């Protein structure tokens, strides 16, 4: 938990923003909205834990970007998708195209259509600039309450108690920051259009909202904060049903993974970030004893691996793989287990045997890779780094670095910077460390590394020019 001094800094920022000269929503340009979003993101990233799992981040980003690619002709922003470690059902957008989804959301999802539904709805709020309008609205209300409420909403979960009591928080959030019915209707309509154009079933959004509407008030207060800022009156579900019934399936169905087993695996991976690992291990040990279902065994193995009980995890995962559907991505989990265990040669063996077909060279076609391929190559590069083959690791990471789904993954750029350091590529190393710190919101340290990169790079290098641009951009937000 942050110190009271840092909480005061957060509150001071919002008071400063609220006291800034009044301007109507219509006068806020896209560049101003983007700058505002970047400032809020910097504060938010210091308050919540962003998940750094390459495959999960890539999966969320792929679904979101598919909606945008097929449904939006001209994007106002370069949208970015993040996964927040929290058991609370929540998702939100902030100005500038930043979309956040809590890991707890996955506990209520049954399909990629439903995930696309919640992302489409949040993208709808962002495209309609509802967040900016809400900020404009709260500027007219009591300054202290507004600042505390926004800070508490950003903190979320148990941390919110550090700023304001839950009772007054819930009331304040509902009064000040809840989207209007018209906002929700616009986001629903926009989200539905995105789903249809991307080939997703609009019934995914309907099913999701039906699930939320069935939650009682107590459940909402404890775990469904989403409904505090996204009101769900009964007629809203009826309206969504009306929109879904108008949908006529035609053309190609675009979807990141039509494999229901893959989606279930993604939900389990996300759940590991939301749950208490000790409780999870004890629960699934008992479930495996009573019901030796391979999915129970798989979940137990993944929880043991995350808790670093590697030997036990290996035993359970090998048992589960024999019983689960014959899918390569389960072997990917075993390779990741060996990577975290420090058994790099075993991780390489799994990757080469099941994914590379014995080939040493990495071949990437175009700029698109599926989320599981990104995970595969990340494990490959990290395992090569682990055995000291830095040149081959560099080749793998070099080919991954420009993929859209990897751009917001701090863990990747930290690993790449480490490999460059081993190869004495100091300019590149500092540049990628700069990327790492920029993504996690530490702009001061990011500027330091970008500046250090300039002292090692040739002015004609593309990466030199990129570093200059990053420094210029980030200095606006220090």
C-alpha cells in the first residue's frame, strides 16, 4: 500500500485538474484527450498491478484490435489493452484509448464472444468520449469529494479504504461517475456494431449482461464494482436482446481462437492472478482427490507452478496432459514451467520437439502471430538466454519486438534489454529498458534510459530517432 504522502500527490493532481480553467467537452481535442489519458495512466499504473504474462496480454490485445480493425475505419487513438491483477469483476476505459480488464472478469466468462462483448462495450465508451464527459461533469461538483472519489475508484478493491470509506465511496461513485443511461445505450450500440463487423456473436454481450443482472446487491458491493459505474437497469438487457435479434449472420466469422479448450485455458491462467494460491492449491488438491477430472489436475498443476512448487507441478501437469485433449498449448505450459524452474535445456527441448519441428531458425511471416505463438517464441528466446546463447536469443526477440500484441508488454522489453546488455549492445539495451519503464508508467527512469541510449547509438540509426521522439513525448508528462 502506498504512503499517505503519495496518496496526497494523487489527490493534488485531480484537484489541480479540477481547478484548471473551465472548457466545454466539445473544445477538448483528441491530442489533449490523449495527453490527459497518459497522465491518468501514469498515476493508475502506480496504484494497480498490471499483469505481464505475454500470452494473456496478447490475447486481450488481439481480441480488442480485431474489433477495431473490422469495426472502425479511422481510430481516434492508438488503443492499448491492459490486464489488471484483481479478483473484482471490473473493466474500464480512460481517455486516450486505454482499456483495462481485471483478471476477475474471466471467472464469469464462458466464451470469446463474451470477452469481445465487454471489450466492445468499453471501446464504445472510449470512441464516444464518455470518460472525458464524466470528468467534465464531476468538475462542477464538490472538489474534495470528487478528487477523493476518483482517486478511490482508481485504487479499487481493498486499497480504496486508504482514501475513503466504502459506504461513502459506493454512493459517491454511483452519483458522480456512473455513466448515464444514454451513455450506456451509446456504448451498447457501438459495441454491438463492433461485434457484428468483427464476426462475433452479439449474444455474447447479452449473455454477459444477463449474468450481471442476476447478481444481487450484496454481490455487487463485494465483487461487481463494474455495476457501480455501469448501471444495468432491466430495460438495458431487453434493449441488448433487441439489438442481438437484428443480427443476421453472414460472411466470415473472425475470432482469435474458436477452440473452446484454449479459451478455458486462458480463463484458468487469468484466475491464477486473481486467487490466493494457497487456498487454490488446497481446494484443487481436494477436488482432484474426489473428482480426478483432468481440468482439476491441470488447474492444480498451474497453481503449484505459480507458487513455485515446480516438482509437484511437473508431476501433476504431465498427468493432466495425458488426459486432456491433445493440444500443443498444454506442452507450452510445461515449457514455461521448466523456464521458471531454471531448467532451460528442458524448456528448449519441449519447444523444439512440439513447436519448431527441430528447426533452429525462427521464421515469422508478416506482423501477426497468434497469442500462443508469441508465448512460444518468448519462451524460446528466454530459454536461449538462460543457456547463454545470447546471439540466438537476440534474433528471436528482435523479430518479436515490433508485433502490435507485444508493444505493451513490459516483461518482454526488460528481457530484451537484458540480452542486449550481455551482447554489449548498450544503446539497444538502454532503449529497451526505456520501453520497459515507459510501459509501467515510470517516465523519469524511462527518459534516463532513452537519453543514455543516445550516447551509444549512431544518429542515423532508426532506434536513435525513436529514442529522441520518446524523450520529447515523455518530457511533457514528467
